[in-house]
C-alpha cells in the first residue's frame, strides 16, 4: 500500500509531466482591444484557493464576467440554477480561484461526477451549452505569457483531488480574436466547431449572407406558410407567458428525437424544470423566447439566453406536422429572429456547435473547439488516452454522412432491441 505522502508526490509528478510536455505557444493579443503589459511570472505571486460553496465565489465570478461571457456555462446564475435543479451536493462542487499578486484572475467551476465508475471533474452542464471556458480576466491571462499561465493553471489544478482526471469539453481556441489563452491547460483535442453570426446590423447580415436566390427561396417558403393561415411572431422575456411555449417546444423536440431514433435528453434527464426556472422573473438569466404562430398555434420556438451584446441559442424546435413543415416554420422563425436581433443591439448570435443548414445560411464565424484533459492519477492518464481515441473516432463518424447514418441506425436498433424508448435509455456520458 502507498502512503499518503507517496500518493501526493506521485500525483505531483504526473501533473508536472503533463504540463511540462505542453508547447509554449505564442499568443496573439491584438484583438484584446489594448496593449498588454507583460507580467513577469518569476516575480508575480501566483496562488489558488478552493471552495465548495458557489455563494462564496459570487463576487469574484460576477466581477470576472462583468464585460461579457463566451457561453451561458460561464454565467453565475445559469450554474447556480443548474446546481439547484440537479441537487448537486456541496462535496461534488469545486470552485477554484486563481490569483496573481492577490487579485483573482481566473475561476474554474467544476462538477465531480462519476462516469462509468470513474470520478471526473468536468463542467456542470455537460453538453447543454455550446462551449465553455474558465471564467477569467483575459487581458491578465495574455499578460502572463505561456510560462505564467502554465504556473497559474498548475496552482489551480493542484487544489483538486478526489477524481482521476479533469475533462473540460468544448473550449474555444480564441476569445474575441485572441488565441492561445488556454494552450497550457492540459492536453487538447480539436473535434468540434462553434458557429456564430456576427454583424453590426440586419442590413449588413442580409447583404453578406443572402444571395438573390436565397431571398427568393425564403420568400417562397414564407408565402407557403402564409397560405395556411395567419402567421404571427413574438419575443417573450422573463416573467412573460412562457410556460405554454416552452412545453410546446419540448413536445416538438421529443417528436423529432423519436423520428431520429435517439434519446430525448430533456425528458430523460428531467431538465424541463431547469429551463422553466431560467425563464422565471428574477432568475438572473436573461431569457428571450422567439415564437412563431400559425392561426394562434405555436409552430416553431427558439430558446435563447442573452448576456450584454451576445445572444446564445440553446434549443430550437418546430412542428412535426408534414403539412406545416412544407412552409418551413423553423426557417421562417429564424429569419424573423435574424431580422431583429442585430438591430436590438446584439453583436454576436451564437448558434452552438455542430453543422446544420441554418448555420450554413447565417453564420459567418466558425470557431474550433477543443477538449482539454488533465490526468490526476496514473489511471486517469490512461483514461485520457482512451477517451481521446474515442473522440477522434466519433468525430470521424460525424464527418462521414454514411457512417453517421449507420451509427444512428445501430443506436436506434439497440434501443428497440432492449425494448426501451429513447427517453428511457441510460444517461449518456461525454
């Protein structure tokens, strides 16, 4: 049996080896908006502290996100509501604050969960946000340079114990054009792409994203929908009459999941109450629901979260009625959103990861996302290698249309063979 001291030093050697193997990448800071004064990491006092109480880090969290967020997963209130809804015990919550000369510059909000018997530190909401990143003062991260950032991440990771590895999914390779801020945080694997529409006005978006034939096609679809009845569009905000629209959205999504032969994560993971809680008055999360109606009936819904000048689409749905689908209610709803969102002061409309037709039509920004891994134990280091191989295979299948269809058919067959509906399948892990 190893003593506590032996385990400590063994873990320290693993962490040092993992971080020292990483390249020291040059950082492009030109997009950060001002000159960055370098910080000497040899003279700076770099330290970290740990809490298992989200309220204890609220002030730090809100200060670091005052200028904006890259994802709802960085929102204090989003994570607070998630923890409450999921009933996550304090012993499985980790909030690591990194400081430079006594000033908080980074925060890692992590959930310790057990995946197939393996304890892992990871982001709280899993796959329910488009991307994630540490909550941070990005200008200070840039000023620290590769050596300083490496020391900061080591100090923060050194606060964590009780799991085999850290798995940080879907982290962007750049923040507002500045690249390399997270290169020193573990080993990485690029497997996804984030899609955003970023324009100064609807006129600019319309001119650059829609060709003459595209406008004609949109108009024809709109005419077909209008021929079925009176078309109405509305935006509903927190505290408004959202319940019916949100319930309809989940019903429409469930129908779509059933057709595709895959599990319904919202129903299976009992997440519907969470989305209702976010939409309530005083939740702290700015929810914008876009609803398209046909003769008063809801035929398409988009559930968005807004922070400063950014809007993030979390869920979209449309009617499964073939007759109504002929009028493309989903695309007509999105068209009306695009016609209004930038003129309401939004600078970025984030549509999440994964390629779809709507992203091809409207998104002018594509951002690579990477998975970040840090093995905390010998077993964790082995698991990192296995999971990276799995992610590469998964990405290859998703990029190949034939393999993707085959994989989905096999998945659907397994569910049917087990005599279970998709909503009753075991919880999917990352």
